[in-house]
C-alpha cells in the first residue's frame, strides 16, 4: 500500500503542477488585461479571485479527483488566504523594495507560494490529509483511503 499511496501522491503533485501552470497563465493573462485599466494591486486582487474559482474546479475534478461541494468551495478560499498573504507580501516587496516591474512581480510572487498552495488545497479538498496522512509510515485512523476512488465514493459534505 505504501507504493500505491506514494504513486497517488506523486500523481497529485504532477496534476497539481499542471493545473498550477494553467491557473498561473490564466491569472497572469487576466492581470495583464486588467492592469492598464486599474491600479496594479486591484488588478492583481481581481485576477487572483477569478483564477482561484477556476483553480477550485480544476483541482477538485482533475488534481484530487474528488467531488466539489459547497462546503469545499467555501473553504477553498479560506485556505488560499495564506497563499494570498504570501503572494501579496511578495508582490509588495518585489515592487517596493526590489523595484521589480509591476507586470512581472505577481508571477514571481506566485511561484514562491506554490508549495503552500499545494498543501493547503490538498488538506481542504481531501479531508483527513494533514501532516500525519502525508507521512509514509502513518496509516489512516478513520479507515478511509486516499486517492481517486475516495472522492467518488463519498457523499457530498
């Protein structure tokens, strides 16, 4: 089971990276479209919110292969608050202190936040996948399994 669990986690990481690439491209495209029409931080925030909605659906259906529910949809942005704070602080620092171009800084800040986003979204979209579930030697106390079948067989929350 250890190999299967590791294979599932590796698959999730690879799918997350693919979704992240698509989501980052979507975010950046929206940002660049909005940037000429509004202040950079307002454009950044609106692009972030719109791309987060898309990210929720791509991650539930493709990355973690689980059902989207209203509860998960409402919790997903809450977990992304950390991501938003990391990206916002990075954006501010890059623009203010490093004098980075406001068209490029959001992309750099987003890359820094990737590991945090993966762990937080996994925890929300697949309940029971905290630090203990990620450890190779640990089992699941509730008897549930991780992976594609888990989300499909469970009822909506």
